């Protein structure tokens, strides 16, 4: 019930006494069940409404009362019947038609922030799970040393990594804006921060960026390494070392700092080396039940890093039409600073 209390406490700041959640990440956070359902919760109870086809699985995993209902409208009506008329309720639902139907019975406040604010500080169980997810990524990076060779395709590397990840209990998250679950970007493709995996052969003298984002028991770890194949020229080596130094400086600056200041440490260093315009994204983001969630490690972020937050640090330099370098770690914020959860080395590895 501690997680429920955190969300209810956040909702009370909006004068709400209950919550009704439709999003799978929030349902999982509140109940331990990942699937189709609706959660209604107050201080004194948590109720999960699920369709018949999910009922047995929900009962085996949920840490609360499970109510079986007709799929769709039946679930929605069952959820509303759990609330008092005109009760002030916070929801993560942004569907206009559902919001209007709720307004006929209750007073509704839509706020994703209520849920994010509760989830942003991880408890011990969450941290342990994210740490395990990060260790799986480290094992996969070791496998990359064997897999990445001249003539092997990006798709070959992705397929083998996914196979091994799933053998270790991890699985890819789903993205709305990409067709491939991992980023394996070689040569010119490495200059695209969100490159799609292709059938391109890996070639001698190229960089290969491997960005691994995987979920373990619901929770995300996210890390990136850039390998070289055969050789690197002077500029490739210089760019790599700039990105590595920027990443390490950003991690070292974390203790009690504003997110925007951590971003500035990485960004100003890369800018001082003449590559500022080629660093085209934020320095990092929060990880947890979503791949990208608060706190945001960006120039405009208002967040202050606090003990128990989990984030990524991932500066990069991208030379359009040539090559790119990104180095990323999953990081736990501690009272003493930061614990980098990925142990795989950041030295330039030439395969």
C-alpha cells in the first residue's frame, strides 16, 4: 500500500481523495499486475477491475482486490460504481469521451504528473530490479564483442541480442515511433541518434553504436556503447574521447544538482571542443516503468536530482553523413552522488 499512498498523497495536492488509473505502467505500479484493467484507489482500498480473460492472471499477480467484469463498458461502469457521486478523483486518462462520461458522475482532474511524481523516487525493490536489468545489458555488451564483425549485418546483431536478452529474462519495450526495439547503427547510420536497424553489412573502419533498452520484471535499463571495427582515424578517436569525457563529467556533477546543470556540464564540454552543434539531444532522462519519464536531464528541466531517482546520462556527437558516437549509462542517484549501474567499460573497444 506504500506506493498507493504516495500516489494518493500527490493527488490530495489537487484536492482529490481518490484515483482512477487506466495506463498499464500506473496499474502495475499500484497493483503488480501488467495488463488490461482499471484501478480505483483511495487511502483505505485498492480495486483492480479486469476483463474475464485477464482475471486468473490478475489474481495471481495483483496485490489488491480483483474484480472481474465485462470488457469495455462493463469495466468502466464497475470502476465508477466504486466511487462516490461527486467525489474528487484524479485520473491518468486523457481520452475525451471517457473524461466526459466520468464528469457526469464524479469531479475529475486529469494529471499524469500525480503519478510521475509518486514514481520518480524508486523504492528498494524497484532499484534492485533496475540494477538487475542493467546487469543484463552489461552481459549483452560483452556478447557484442563476439558478434560485431565485418560482414555481419545490423539486423543479425539485433536478432542475436534479443534472443540472448530474452533467455536472461529481459524483453524489449514497445515504442510508438520506431519499428525496431534496439538501435544497432553502423557507419553512416551511427550519425542518426534514433537509427532504424537495417540489413547493412558492418564494414572495416566503422563505428557501431549499440543502444540497448530492455525491460526486466517491468522495469527499464538503458545503456549505449559505441564500438569500432578494425581501426579508427584521428577524428573518430577524438570524438569518442570527447563524448566519454562529457559523460563522465556529467555523472560526477550529479550530487544534489539541478538536472539542467548536469546537462550543462556535458554540453559545455562538448561545445568547448568545437562539437556543440553536433550534440542534438538532451543529456539524459528518467527511467523506470517507462523508457522516458521524469526527471528530464535537459537544458530547461526544473527537476533537482534526489536520492532514489534513476536516470540515464547519454551525451553524443553526430557528424551528419559520416559517423556518430553515443555513450550512455543507467545511473542511480544516491545521497553521496551517483552510482553507475552499468559496469561494462567505456574505453574505446576496437574489434
